[in-house]
């Protein structure tokens, strides 16, 4: 199992954190999602995964969670 980290923009509250956590946790092989909220900035998302999760999968999960954007 490996840990992956990315940054996302658009998160402003704990509801946003919950939505991102829920959508990321729904991805196959993903567990232990943690979000460090930076209101109005780039929030850091870390998660454990049994496989490499693609940027496309992360982007889709962020969109489903509420239209948040992957940085980079």
C-alpha cells in the first residue's frame, strides 16, 4: 500500500472536506483519506491506496464531490 498526495482548490468548509473524503473513499483500493483544509487556497489531500490512482480518477472524484479542482 502506498500513500498519494495532491492539492485541490475550491474547498471552503468541513462540508467540502466530507464530500471529498466520501468521493475519494469510494474509489477502488483507496482508504484513509485525510484533507487539510485551506479555505480559499490549495487544500492538501492524502490517502492510502492499493494501486496508483490516476489524475483522471482524482479529477472525476473532485468534480462529483462539488466541482473542486485538482492543482497541477
